[in-house]
């Protein structure tokens, strides 16, 4: 009996201990926390940050949302700035409804997009000799390193060329690029991304300038539903100026770089008001998009050419094209120089230093271009007179 009593006492002491151990285990199980999962924030592309900080100051005077396949109707170019059309309209086909063509103001050279051997859109060019267009030639320097290229536009200087492309240098889908034609080497330089506010992580397409009216257009699908694009109308800048990062907040720079609100670019509104008057004048006219083909070239005292088809020497046509482009560049430089001189009188000390350099450079450029015009005219006359008067 004593043994049984001892066993009962021992068991009664063990039970509470077992229950206490179970409670402690439960308590430990409740206190134990799951491992912390660290979620890394996605890092913004450093190219976009750099591009945003270098956003160009542009005055956007207006914008309009249209169907993507009809945006050319909102770009009203003076024929002297060239002609924009679609691939299918120009070549009378139905092969590339998304292909675009630029024809220069003389109507004898065009740039256009077409499929390469791999079925990707690339840029090509051809020339008009008499009434016939030459075989298309790929623009190799531009197409190299680019996945796709489209939406070409050449300035009237025959040198500055804009287009849209996809590739490693693009921050979104299509980005707008600029390159320049080196007449000495006979090829284009390496294209450069023109940056913000014209480019974004969306598709940015056509960039075109009406130099006669001093009005620019660019097309983008940022913040637009499928099948729609926004055509922004802006004042082409005479020089590249960026926003002062010490003056504008980071959020304001972001707003300007993305063109969220065009009114933020108007400043005191004077330049916009003048541009709206020019735009109103353009829209009130029926602008017929046809290439200008009239010309006049004095060969000698008895002979004056009025058509490029009259050139006899195969060397004369490219020389005349170069002459035309040089004359336009000379006129543009003279106009810019006069504006710089006008602004200089009213500018502050800091701006005067910048303008003084621009004026000196402009004067040197005018001398160089004038010499080039005289030299080209002489070479053309010599070529033609050699064939007109072979005995001399």
C-alpha cells in the first residue's frame, strides 16, 4: 500500500510539469516569426534619369489627338520644306501601310521606310533623274545597329536628318534620332537620340519642321489609347537650352520632360501668341503637298536652265543639289545671325557672352558658305559649257 501511495504522489507531481512543458512549447511556437522577405524596388534606367536632367526647353503651342493612321493630316508643311506622305500613296501599293516617305522640296530625292531581307522596317533612298526614280538604296550608316527605322524627315539644308527607330539607343519603343550628312564622305554620321521632351518610354514617331513658318511637329502615342496618337505643335529652338536643375524641382522637371501640361512651357506667352498667329495663317490656307520643281541656273550669256532635266553632264545634278542646299543653309545662317544681333542689344551680360560667340561663328560660317556657293556655281557652269561648246 505504501508503494502505491508513493507512485500516486510521484505521478501527481509529474503531470503538472508535463502540462507546463506543453504550454511553454506552444508559447515558443506562437512567438516564432516567419523570415522577413525583402522586396527590392525596381531601379529606373540611368539613361532615362540622365536624359530627364537634360530636358530641352521647348515651347509647345498646341496639341491634337488623332488616329495613328491619319496623323499626317495634322502636319501642315509648306512645300518649300518638303513633302510627307505614306509609302502606299507614293509607290501606289498596299504593301506597307505603316511606311512613310519624305520627298525634298525639289522633288528629286526621297527617303522612305521599307522592309529589308529580314522583314524589318529600315530606311532607303532614291533619286529622280529626269522623270524616272533610281533604284532604292539602303541608308547603311543609319540602319546599322538599329532594329527598325521609319518616319524620315530631312531639313531644307539637305544635311540634318530626323527619323524614328527602335534599338539599343532607344528608351522605349520608337525614339526620335538625328544625324547629319557629311558631303565630304558621302555618308551620314552616327545617329544620336534627341532626348527629352521628344522621347519617352512610349513610341515617339515623326519629327518635322516647317522652316518657312517656323513651326515644328512631333507625334507620340504616350498616354494615348490604342490606335491614337498625339500631335504636338512647337516652336523650333534656334539653339539647345536645358532647364536649370537648381531652379526647378525634380517633380517639375519630370512634368516638363514628359510634356504632361503644355501650358507649363509657355513662359510669358508672347512667343506662343506669335506662333499661334503663324499656325492660324497656315491652317487658313489650302496647303497642297506637292514638291517644288521650279529652278533657274544661268549657264552662260545665252543659256539659262529652268529644269534639272536640262543638265547634260552627270556631274551637274548632284552639284546643283549641293548648291541648292548650300544656298538655303546660307540664308538660314544669315537669318539666325540677324536674330542674334537683335537679341544682343537687349541681353544681359551672361547671355551677351553666349550671343557674342554665336555671332562670330555665324559670320565665319557665312564667309565659308558664300565661297562654297560661288565655287559650286563655277563648277556647274564649267561642266555644262564643256558639253555645250565641246570645241572650246
